[in-house]
C-alpha cells in the first residue's frame, strides 16, 4: 500500500496530519518490528526538483529559500531511486549534524551512495561535501537539526514515479501575489514556459499557481493511462491569461487532454467564505477529447445554506444534476477558450466562436486614482464658463485625496461613462465628469504640454500641481501605458478613437449590454464622452476610419442580441469580459451580407428608439439573433 498511495503538501502541518491519518489506517497491517516510511512528503507540487547532468552524473537539483540564505541542493539521482532508503539515511545523519561531525555525516552519505551503486567520484564528493557544510552551518546558527529531513522530503518528490490517479485541491493564489524570488525560480522551469499566454501587459503574464501545479503534477506523476482530477477556478476555461495552460503542453513532445468536467458553479459555496466559482477538471495524457465534446456534470444545490462543515454528503439528496458538454469553440491554436452548454447549443456556439471580430475594442481610460480624477457635477457658472465639481471618494483606496469642491474650465472636462451607466441600447449619464487634458491638433495620445495647460486650463492645471505627488506615486503599470516624456498629469489610453463622433460602448463585467453613444447633453452643451475602465468601446473600422451611423447600430444590435448574450455568458468570465469580442463580428458593408446587416441596424434602431419598452427591446433582440445567424450561414 505504501508504494501505491502517496501524498504531497507544502504545508508541514497538513503533511504531518495526513501522515498520522495514513499511519492510523495502515497500522493494523504492521508488526512491532516493521520498518515503514509513511509516504506523505512535505514538498512543492509547483516547483518539483529537476534532474540535471553534471560531468556524466545525473543529480536531483533543488533550491529552498530560508531566512538565513537559500539552500542549494544537488544529490545523485541514483541515490534517491529508493525513496525509503534515502529518507532513512537523511534521518540517520541528523545526529552527525547536531554533533557538527562533518566527517561522519560525509562518510555515512558516501557509504550509502556506494551501496546504492553510485560511482562516488570527485564531482559527487564535492556536492555531498557542500550539502553537509550547509547543514552544519545551519545547525551552528541554531536552526535546529531537522533540515536533513526537510531536504529529504523535497528531493524525494522528484523520484516518486508515476500513478494511475492524481487528485488535489491546489491553492488558488494569483501569480502576482507570490514572492518575486519564488516566481523567478518557478518561471525558469521548462514546463512553466508553455503556460503563460505571452501578453506583455494586462493579464497575459499573470497566472493562478493552481494552473502550474496541475501542469507539473501531470507531467511528473501522472501515468500514460492515468487520470488527474483537481478542483480549480472556472476561469481557467475562459480567461485569456490561461490560453497557455489550456493547451496542456506538459513537455516538448507530450500534451494532455481534459476528458471530463464537474461543474460546481451552482452548488453553493462549499469553501465559504471563498466565493470563487470552480470546476472539477479531469485530465489524461491519453484522452484525445480536448478539441471535441467533453462530458460535463453540473451540480445544483437543492438546499439553502448547505453547511460546509458536513463530512459526509448525500449527493442525490443535496444536489440536482444537469448533463452538459464542453468544447473549444475555435480550432485556432491561439484561441483555446471553452464553452459549457447543452449539447444542442454547441453547433451554434462553434459557428460564432470560430469566426473573428473585424472590430477592435478599446479599453476605457485609466482615471486613477478615482479620488483625484473623477468628479460629480455640482453646478455650472455660465457667465464664467466654469463647472463646479466635487471629487468622489473611495474609502478602500490607499490614495488619500480629501473631499473638496473645485471649479474647472468647462472644455477641460468630459462626461464620464461608467460600466454601471450602460443599459441595452442607451446610456444613463449621472453627472460624473473627468478631466481630459488632450488636444487632437497637438496629440491624441499625450496630454498637452505644461505651457499650453497653464494658458488654456489654468484652474485644472493648478489642481494637478497641488496633487502632483499623487500622480508621481502611481504604479509602474500606469507609467508604462502613457507615452514617454509625457506630462505628469497624462492619462492612459487616449488616441484617435477618443475623438470619434460616435461609439459603441459595452460592459466588460456582468451581463453583456451595449449602447451607441454620441455627444452627451450637459448644462453647457453637447460634449463628447470619456469612458472609464470596464466600459470598453468600439469606435473605428479596421482601416482606422470612424464608424458610420448604420454601422454603429449594426454592431450595437449584435452585442445586445439574445444569442450573443448567451454566448458571452458561457464563453467568458462575467467579472472580466473580453475587450475585443471573441466571436464572429463581420465588417459592415460586406456585399455578400450587406442587406442582412442593414436589417440588423434597422432592428437595433427600433430598440434604441423604444428602449424603455422591454417588449420592443426583446422582440428586436430576437429578430437580430435570427438575422445574425443567417448572416454567419451565408458567410461560410
């Protein structure tokens, strides 16, 4: 049994608890004189020791961070091939380390290696001597005598072999929350290079450590005919940052496949207070079903307030079950997101997902920090052309900008559209404003220079100077988004599109909703809007020209229609919708389907004109769905 069931946990207490539980369950089979190693190891499933070759000798190589200094380990791989014997010899030299007897510790290890069939040449002796020196150094600094066992546990995980079943509930920790030294070490591993999506800025270089643990576990411990099962966030199937993970390239020559999914997203909160929705992922090296149809069981809780402390749960009494399917909707190797839906919907969703959007979405401007750059309208002084505003407050922000009232030049401000302002076919502006220190005659990407700012908008400039320290303290992330040598008050994500006559703005969180926006009515006239984070927009055709009226209505209708909203709900994370649609959005004016496109624009205008009538909006959305699918059929 101890050779067939093993466990690994990074937490020493969890490993100890599991070891005791394991022992209690096998103790009935043991005699008083039985020598047994309980195969529960304290190790890191994300950072497994590597096998390296030095001067013809294979070594297990590993590094452990400590408060004193890193422990760099190299131990002959052949000496770890019998894990139980390796654990025993590392425990045996503990007394040598406590006595600081370097010679005895060295002799014990060399004898062990010799008995294990290792040729103990100079290279091996040097590495063993370095290991003994490190252990004695730690002992001399009163770092107790257990380091030999700690090292043995970590190193042993590299030689455990492969298993038919690998299960786990790995930690769901964002990559950016890990210590930088640990991130650097893990990213150096061969398997890590395949799971990062490659985006240089937003999202692509981020990851959840669970994705790495899943990949390394499959690569190292899963047998060719085995199955790995892990509980991990549902976002792994959808978000762009997990494109690399979804390819499941566990080595240069080997890939794995998702063969089944348990969907727990509607099963309550078994890990309360954690509210992250999650799935059970079942992965095999021989599955071969990743690109086709994957069976999914969705669990729906029948009980309100299902207690998370219950150890034994009657599944049939507590949950109802839906049989669904999951599949990649595109065969493009660079677009690997999945949808989970009923089998009858999959053909339609694949038709949508296999196409591409001919329009690029733009992310809203980064008005950060909120307390500095977002205002509520208080009053308008028409005689002096000054707008009185009050800066908003966010009690959770680390940037402290006291609440106050200010008067700014009216043409230095734009109405700010937020995600919450967007409804199907209309926008409800609530008086929120933001500074817009740009002049399209000078630059659409960089704020006007200080000299222009002082002469044109002196009151806004005075406000900026007063809070210059807040601008300067912004993160490196923000500074990378603005042009080099830009004034300190530059705001990220402005361009030619910021001066378009009309926009199709949509939500990047929650339910899919879109509206056509032109100028906003303000107390001082019609003014072009600005858009906040999570309110992305489409303003241009692929050639950079601005959208026409019919074209904007056409795009807006598609983004709002029933079938697209259904697709968006199953293909993307509601907390972070794609900025550019990940489904077919053909260019307006295509002669093959232009008549259908005009019909979509007409139905969209009808919904816009009667947007307060739910019946008319629903009828329009239903009509647009039918027209949209007919358009895709004609473009095949």
